[in-house]
């Protein structure tokens, strides 16, 4: 994910995905976070199977861009969260050879001030990936109890000063803009060296608004069921909480057990190399894990 002049989203770890997912002509592809279609375009150009493939995203803007990008094909686009969309695919007995989940937000999310994901610019406290969803960041910040806020900052942001930040939020409410929220984190931290002190607070609120970890935990077993024998699942995560969930699932389903359902072609996650980071600094926290469904 990269801040670039055209507000385009640059697909992360694309070469590594292509190497380990190894798309073959005719294979059916399910992209559960299709975004702006970077990974999808590269994979579909190899499988050439558009009618047997499905692209999912919960963001209406992403779906609009995908329908422009793939307008010549009969590919199925689904505007829904991946948990709902994949449960539906499973009910309909669908099977796929490749499933890709490139988690989190896209560059347009971060660059578009009105979406409220960035603490750099002054925007509304929104942070919804799906604009039809009712609950926004404003609701979470202004309507949760101080104790719930502290829990959320601690668990979803791994924020060491969760209690102090929650206390100050409760004192200063209503909080109406992203810069007001960022200023609170800054006030609590006073001095900081590496990442901006609001990074963890924004991560926590965003995860809560979009139920990101809940979606992931519940969807992983469904993705396993949707994979055909020999099918590949690739998941790119952007923070340790997500990666922990993916690792626990993949390791739990693999191993030397006679009934293991997955095989892991790489034991450790792949990270972007220095060249990718020069072109796309937003890829810096990306981690790719791949699993292959046993026959
Ligand atoms: C990192 S971007 C994906 C970019 C894409 N791989 C590409 O190459 O353009 C993540 C996308 O996933 C979507 N997303 C995140 N969580 C989702 C969920 N639970 N269900 C459906 N879409 C989700 C976001 O709206 C965003 O567009």
C-alpha cells in the first residue's frame, strides 16, 4: 500500500504470490479482498478463467473500480464482507483452486481524507470499509464506556498507554475529527521516537469498527472448505494480531498428522524485499503466508 500521486493501490508481494500460488490456466480464483484488482489482474491473466472466478470486497468504491477494470469479462463481483460472501459460496457448494486474502485497507482508504482512516489529515471519524455499515469510529469513540475503550486499545492496538488514552478520550468527548483523536494520543505520549503515537489507537479503532479479527477468525475455516484438493490459500497480513490468527490456523491445520488438511510450502512468512519497499513503503509491515490443501 503506497502513497502515490495517482492514489492507486500497488499490489503487495505480487511476485511472491505468483511464485507460491503458481496460477495455471483454467483454475478458479477467489479473491476475498479484491480491492483495486492488482493481484486479481495478475492471477487472472494466467488462469484466464473469468467465469469460474469471484472477486469480493466490502467497499463500494473498490467494486466500482473492479467493474471498470474487468468490464469485458463475466467475472462475478460481490459487494459484501468476505465472511458473509464466503459463507454464501460454501452454501452453494462452490470450490476454488486459488484463494487470496490481502487484508486491511487500501491506499485510497488511507489517502481519502473523508474516509477517516488517516491521522495525518483532518477528517471525520468514519473508518468504515463498507459505507453502508451503521457503526462508525465516531460511535465507537463517543458511545463506548471508558473501560471498553481501554480494553479495545489494549487488545486491538497493543497500546501500552491504553488506560490513559481511554481516560482522556472520555474526558474530552465528543471527539469529532481524526486530528482531535490523534492529538489525544500525542498528549498522552508526549515524546515518541519511532511510529506516530496515534498509530496504535487508529489501528485499534479501525479493527473494532470493521470487526477485522472476528471476520478473519471465522473466515479461515470457510476458506479451507472452499479450496479444492491441491488448492492454494495465500494470506497477506499487515500487523501482528492478524498474522497470529493466520499462523495459528495454518499451523493447526498442517503438520505430520495423517489427517492434516494443509501443507505449508513455506514455514516462515515472506516479507517484502528492499526493492519493493523503495517503490511501495506501505508494504513494510506485510507478511505473506501460503498453505496448500492436501489431496
Ligand atoms: C489491501 S486492499 C486489497 C488490494 C488488492 N489485493 C489489490 O491488489 O488491489 C484490502 C481490501 O480488502 C477489503 N476488505 C478488508 N476487509 C474485508 C472484509 N472483511 N471483507 C471484504 N473486503 C474486505 C478492503 O475494502 C480493501 O479494498
